[in-house]
C-alpha cells in the first residue's frame, strides 16, 4: 500500500507502538496527526519527525475531539 501523501491519525503517539508507527509512516511519506495525553512527549516526537521534513499536527485527545465536532457542524 502506498502511504505517501496520505494523512494518518495516530493515537497514543507519545510512546511505544504509537511512537514507532508515527516514525515509520512519516519516513514513508505520510502526513501524521499525532495525539496522546502527554503534550511534552508529542513535542519531542514532532521534533524528530520534522527532521524528515514531514508536516504534522500534534494535539491532545480532547483537542482532537473538539476539532472533529467542529468539522461535523
């Protein structure tokens, strides 16, 4: 499956499988939206991913839910 230029939402991205998934998919050219409870860990991951010149967005779960509700209206 070609993931390049696809947008992927990854929950639990601040550590473990979520973090590994974010790193792998971003290296394959995906645009990743990272969500987790620990904003500071998300910022660290964002810094790692931006070295590969991938545009990403980070937000906490509740922020993501608010944005999704806005888009439904």
